[in-house]
């Protein structure tokens, strides 16, 4: 998924930074930057599973000034209806 977003960003002539660049756990999963206009075009957080980490990623996205923000997540928590 990240590689697809990285390719799209590169095709649009944007600087693309992936997780691992920054302060470890405080870095976003992926960022598109428009260096010419000095702005973040897209900020992405990706997390699978842990609801606490998903909430933390959502909070991190709220603190970033970006034209667009994307949160991709899945959790392993399931709820069933009563009587099921």
C-alpha cells in the first residue's frame, strides 16, 4: 500500500517520506510534500490491530497541518449482536 502511494506521489513530482524517517514512533507512515510551495499535501497513518495505537495515530494526524489526511486501519475486535 505504501509503495503504491509512494509511486503516485513521485509521479506527481512530490517529495515522499515513508515511516522510518523522523522520530521513530512519532513519525507518520507516509507524507507527500510539495517542496516548491513548502507544504504537506498528504499525511498518512496506517495501523492494523491495536485500538490504542489506532487512536494514537488519529491524534497524530489531527496535529499535522496537511491539505489532505488519510487514516487506514483495521482492528481485530469484533462485536456480536445479542442472541448470536
